C-alpha cells in the first residue's frame, strides 16, 4: 500500500514542476510591465531600475525561475506588489473564508446530488427520473453568478431574509456566519450537485444490474436494503473519486460566487490581483490551486484504494 | 420470427440511422431548436427592427418593460432587448471560436501523442496533465489578465484552457483505434503516416470529439460570460450578456429586469448546447441501439 502511494506521489512530481514552469512563464511571455504600475505616473527610470533590482527582474530568466521556484518550495511566493504583504500570508488570511464556503457548498451538493442520483437511477425511465435529469441539466446550464444575483434579488432585497453580502468569521458569531454564507454556498453547491447527481445516477445504474443485486433481491431483502446497502456502497467508489475531483470546479465557482456576494476569500483575492496587475498574487494562486488539485487527486486515489478491498492485495 | 432484413434500424444507412435516433430524442431536438434560435437572432441582429444597441436615451433611463421597450431599458436608457440580441453575437462567437482554437490545437496534438506513443506521448501528456490541474476558469482568468481584457483575448484564454480536454480525449480514442485491423492494413500497404492519421484514424475518432466540442461550447459560453462579468471579456459599451449582468447587479433594487434577460439568455443557449451534446452522444454511440 505504501509503495502504491509513493509511486503516485512520484508520478505527480513532474506534473507539479511543469505547472510551476507554466505559471512562471505566464508572466514572462506576456506583455505589460508590472513595475510601471508601482513606479507611479512619472515612471522615473532610476526608480524603475531600483525596483527591477529589488524584484530581481534583471537576472537571466533561468536564474529567475530557479530563484522563484526555490522560494516557492520554502513557502515564499513573493511579495504582493500592491499591499507589500507576502503572498503566502495574504493567501493564508483568505483561505479559511473560502474553505468555509467550500465545505458548506459541498454539503449542499452531497445532500442534493447523491439522493437525487440514487432516486433517478432506481426509478429509471419514470417521470421522477426525467424531472431529476432536467433539473440537473438546468443546474449545469445556469451561470451560477446569475443564480446568485437572482437569489439576492428575491431573498435579500424582496423578502429580506438573509444578508446579501459580506462575511462573518464563525469564531465571532457562528449563527450569523452560517446565515451569511448560506446563499453563496447554495449557489455554488447546486452547480456541483448537478454534476454529482449525474455521476451518482450512472454509477448506480451500473451497479443495479449486477448479479449480486439480483441475488439480494431474490433473497427477499427489502428494497431499501438492496438499494442502500448492496448497491450504493458499491457505487460509492466512483462517486468519492469524483467528489475529490470537483475541487477544481469548487475553486473556480468560488471566484464568481465571492465576487457577487462580496466575500473576502480566495476568489476575490485573485480577481482583485488581476485588476491590480499584482502578478505575484495571481501566480501564487494559480500555483496553489493547481497543486491543490493534484493533492486532491492523490487523496482520491488513496480513498479509492481504501474503499476498494479488491485493490488491497495488489 | 423477426425478419432482420426489414428492420428499419438495421437496414437504414448509418447516417440516417444516426439522424433517426437523434430525432427520436425530443430533448436533443429542443436543444437544436434553442441553439438555432440564438444563432438566427445573432446573425439577423443587423436587419431586425430593433433600436440601436448603443443609442442612449436620457429620457428613458431604467424603464420597466413596456410596448416601446419590450425588455425595458438600462441605466443610460439603452434598449435591453436590442443589447441582448446583439449580445448573442459575442456569446456564440466566443463559444465557437474558443472551442475552435481548442480543437485546432488539441486534436492534432492528441493524434500525435496517441499514435506515436513513447517520448512524444510522455511530453504531451505531462503538459496536458499540468494544464488540466489548474481549474479551467482560474486558468482562463489568469490568461485573460495577462493578455489584457478584450473579447479576443478572452476567446484565446478560454481556447487555451480547453485545449487539454481535447488532447486527452483524442489521445485516448487514437490508442483504442490504432490497433484495429484497418489501420494495420493501411500501414501494411505502405501508406504514409500522414494519410493513415488523416484518412483512417481521424474519421474514426471524430464522433466523440464532436460530442465533446458541443458540450465544451456550452462551458465556453459560460466562461466568456463569467470573464465579461468580471470585466475581463467583452468591454463596454459593446453589448455582451456577462457585462450586462455586471452592470445590472448594481441596479437590482431599481431595475431587476436588467439582470433577468441576459441571465435567461445565457441559461437557454447553454442548455441548448448541453441538450444537443447529450443527444449527439446518444445518437453517435454505436453500442446503444
């Protein structure tokens, strides 16, 4: 088992190195000098030169890459050109906010997506299945930032039930924190629920026609037990893997959701950084999310391994 | 006894069988109609009897839908319906062009990686994985940011972000096709690799690519709307659904209709491409008769 994990980690390494090259190249290949923003209106050549030295932009590109990558490995992703804070520190500040959003969204997604998927697989071809599929496809087609705007309009502006924006740390006021995050999490969660429902459905359909399910039925077990114990547990493996892989969608969705509900998280950070041409922050975020995705992949592999006893002997 | 020679499914020509299955899917047909509708209004925008999408009217600012302005007016008195119709151009263009870019780069790279294997494959595949690791929208945002905000750059950014999907799909398909007998015989009669790839392999891997392309257009349209919403796509005053929503969110209280129509348009056109893609997948899948 350990060998399996080590091999996985070794395979992931070249990918991570390549990502770092891409992320680094991003700023080198494309036009626009970040320093002209910093140097102010006059763009004094002496000031520019000083800044170039300070941010080591005069070194050869290869040296710049290794300096950057070497620092990145030690957790130093550079300094935000805008706020003069270390990028890692900035990200560490925003991360808990986005994690709270992500966890709550995932809860919504799991609570809606999995039961809906099971139901539509069990009732395949019926009206229930048809409706569930239409709802899921609609969930995939609705731009989630629009859904957010519409919810604000209804829930906050018209009915005044929930706050339209902002963020309250859970440590400060847990109830208020959950209330503020409820709508954003719902918006982000529904999009994921749609994907999850479709995958749960197809995984369940594959399992429901298996021999052992027929045997379970033949033994006269109640349908509930057949579906939940005998079928769902076997369909769970691909679902767990997929859930880990939804990480990318989650982060990308968070960008827009945080923008609409003005939540000071990771997504807001990247958008603000983009408009400020704060390259170090943009690079840092792309790098960290990509590496995060690979780590989630590894976790998915491990869960797959743990959940699937057949692999354990191998 | 069943007479197989008269079975309409078995005796039909392959194309018409695909067409029949496709038509029998009411949802796919609905998708086709939705897509056709938006393509039509996008093309017909210049000749439709609608107000100029740029014409401001300070006497008619943020007016609710009426006979004069069916979908109301925006914050500087422009006709929302007109801007919505013209906005269809930007959205569809972005969807088709960015997927075009992704297919144009992704499919050849996938063909080469899948067919030659070895080092070529290793290099292409590792790069693909690295690109796939960055979330689609984050990558598109970063690229659009570095390239500078414009519709063209948004299309390039989305195109590049979608390319690895097509590399991976094509590569997988090629690997499963290249050991087929007809490819072996093409190689045996000494056809050059170029011809084997273009004449024997490409046509056989095309159907899943077509399905993926249709579904990716849906994703790309949402991505363009998202970028424009963030201010990284189509720049105002040029009409686009994403930037219309961006403005609309500041006037939710006074003019909710400004937010309603662009969102519905994005939803319908994306739903259209999704339904179409799902229908195509069912119709082109030879396993499911």
